[in-house]
C-alpha cells in the first residue's frame, strides 16, 4: 500500500510542474495606456458623459435628489450660469474601470425596470465609447415619480392668488 501512495504523490507533483505560473496577474490592454503614454480622465468627465447620456433615456424626468434639484433650479436662473448635467451622478473611477451611481426621477407611466435597464445600457455605451474606461456597474436609485400636471397645478394656484381687476373703460 505504501507504493500506491508514493505513486499517486509523484503523479500529483508532475501535474503541478506543468501548470502555468499564475502568480503574475494578467492585465488586459487598455486604450488609455499605450507604449507612447497614458491618458488620465477626471471623474467629472465621466460624470458629465453619464449625465448627458441619462437625459437621452425616455422616461427620465429629472436627475438628483429633491434638495439638489431645487438648488440647481435656483442656480440655473443666475445669468451666466451653466446647466449642471452631472446632477445626480456619482462616479468611482480607477485607472481602467469605473462604477456609476445615479439618482433619478421618472415620469409616471414608464416601467421603472425598463427605464433602469435602458439607463444602464445607454450610460455604459456612452462612457465606454467616450472614455475607454470599462464600466463595471451602474446603480440606479429612483427617488420620485413625476406626475404631469403637478407643476401646472402649482402655477394655477399662484395665478389665482393675484387679485383680478375688472377691465373698465373711462368715457
């Protein structure tokens, strides 16, 4: 029996000798790192690309939390200010990969699941094409549902508060 154990040990040793060395990590080639230099991309670039792509998806009414949207609506009224397209987009970026978190408000009548899947597809395509970074995940948080007419009702109430003057002609 001792001979059988020895024989099996020897065959196991020969198997491990023929295996490739896996201690070195294989790094996939990246369009951002070439023989001629490297390209570094700021997180803000990824945020803007993802934000613009997000706005192209049908069913997305707005981006960001309620407080952030209110602040943005105030700053948008300031002359010379620019629209913040990265509102509601958070990015974690490495050298070759990134993860994106979104906060959105969807229009009533759209499927949350379908909008979220379309967001993932659109954003992954846009960011990977625009930056060369691999998008490993896109997390979507739906913070509210927009019902059309809510804003119009608020405006109607404000106009009703203003006193109506009768139009009279003087002779």
